[in-house]
């Protein structure tokens, strides 16, 4: 299993498995794993991670994209 950075929008697509940090977990750095339902950040990159909504409804910034194909 490989992990790509979550700061580039090109690494993320709908249905991608990702690890996000939710706003209330920023201090602890606790990660939530899920699948992308919607990409909320419009810019091609963001230093703190691209903001997404997971299929579970949770919103946060992507720290890692889990890529089993690499």
C-alpha cells in the first residue's frame, strides 16, 4: 500500500480512499479513513490538504491518498 500526498488535487478523485484530518482533530492529528464523495477545494493545491467530503458525510483535509495500484 502506497500513500500519496493530499496537498495536490490531481492525486484525488471521487471514490478515492483517503485519510483526512477533521477540523476538531487538527491539534491531535487524528486521521479518519474513508472514500471521497465530493472535492470541496477548487484550487489545484493547498498546503494543508485538499478539503473533501467523505461518503459518510465527514469533512476534512486530505493528509494521504491510499493507492494500492502503485
